[in-house]
């Protein structure tokens, strides 16, 4: 069966692209796992902060904000963000909280946000209210429903094993089927370079990094629902409420090969120890833990655009830790470029996302 556009990858990138393209073209989407959003997209502690990421990522954040605020009744809920640091981290604290747009607050005010803060070890704190929880599961559901409603053919349990090109058409073997398409979108997350190589396209140097999370009971029985997203200086850990529980991440960034990631006990233990230095309530029990892969291009901006050597091969990768917050704008840009429309984003941002920058 021949389709206009074949998307490899059923995470947030591929699903949002399908939703944007399917009203205008025939679209087929392939996902190797049993379910959509299985890997990085299913393991995200998604937040929305406009000033998170480099300048290119921030441009996508700002362009995505309206969708997050309105789609499906809104994907955002109030959370807030607080950064804390030791006395000897003053210089890093100043530079980091300024970059995030946080305002320095007193330790008394910090305690009003997180009452387990250890004021013997924490010397400084900064806060901003306009940081939000992003309902990742609902965003995936909305994009999936939009894509299906517009006619997207979605195939799970369809790992891609062979990609060839003949007569101007891509021939993609996935599971027991062969799919043909005029345009191939590579939205395969941590496997983005591997899919490119399978298609005979030069890889761009994407690197997956593991990040782990542990879920623990609410500290000291507190009601944590109004506590902010809390982060340590130098990205040494973060913590946030999660369905009445408390999740903590070591914020590690360990380079790994693409795989179905899991949390390593020692990494979690080291991260929890760094977190415990900051609070008065030690972690006594882990309820569960998991890990996901955050995949970055060499310059840490997303890669969205046609390949230089074969314009029928389209890159949609390098979401890193920004996949959910940038998905509305990234998918609209994908549709603009493939449908021949003038992009909504400014030309500088479009060029900074183009794979041609690696030529």
C-alpha cells in the first residue's frame, strides 16, 4: 500500500506530526512497540516552562504555548518552580536562576512552598510561579485522536527492519508488511541515526542520554499537591509532586546506546543522597523507579527539515528533554515544510532547526 507520508516513530514527535499532516495528505505511522508513546514519551515528568532550553528550543516553547493552554480544554496546571542552593554555590545559583527567569526569595518564603527544606544546608532560593505541569498522557491522546480522525493508519508492533528506495518511493519493511511512501519522516527518538543509516542517509551524530526517576511516598505524610517543581543548582537533582507522591530524579545524563532504558540502583542512590542534603525528610522507601532516554543533536537543538542529500527523507529528531513542550510548534513546522507553506516560525529559527546546519 502506498501512502504520501510514512512516519517512523510513535512517540510525541511522530504522533503530533501525523495529526498536523493527515488532514492534507495520506499518512501512515509505524511504531515498533506494542503501544504508542512507549519509550521516552511514556516516561516523561513533563513540565512546561517557556524559558527552558537554548534559544532555539525556547522559540518552539513560546510558539507551542497557546496550544498547550487551549487544546483539549488545556494541558497545563499550575506548579511553579523553585531553585535552591548551598552557600558555596552562590555564583552558579545567580547565573542559573537568572537564566530560568526565577526571582530570588527568602528562605522563609521558600519554606512556605516546601516545608521540608533544610535551612541549615540551603542558603539561597529562587522562584517563579509560571511553570506548569504538562499532562503528557492527555497530550499524546489528543494528538493520537486527531491523527486517527484525519485518517492516519497507525501500526504498532511494527519494528522497521529494512528501508530501500525504488522508483522514487521509499519501501519500508516493518513486521510482516512492506509500506511504500513518497516521503519518509524519521521521528524514531533514540534510534533516529540508526533509521537514517538503514535508509542509506548519513547519520547526524545524535546521542541518547539516560535519565532516571524514583517515586517515593509524600515526605513526612505532607500533602504535596501545591509544592513546586524543585531543582538543585547545577542540575544535580530535581523533585516534584506526582499523583499525591513525590518523584525525585538524579538528573543524570549518561551517554548510552539506544535501548529500553531502566534505572540503575547506584545512580539513583547517588542522586537521592544529593537531594537529601537539601531536605529534613530522608527517603526511606522507593515505591518504583524508571528511566528514559533523552536524545540530543550535537548542538542540543531539535532537527526538523529535509535531508540535504535526499529531500524526500525528513528529519524530526533531537527532542532531548523538550519533546512535549515543543511538539505543537515542531509538528506545525513539519507540516509547513512538507506541504509547501510559509512557516509560522521566523526564518532564523527555521534555519537553526534545519539539518543543513550540519552540512
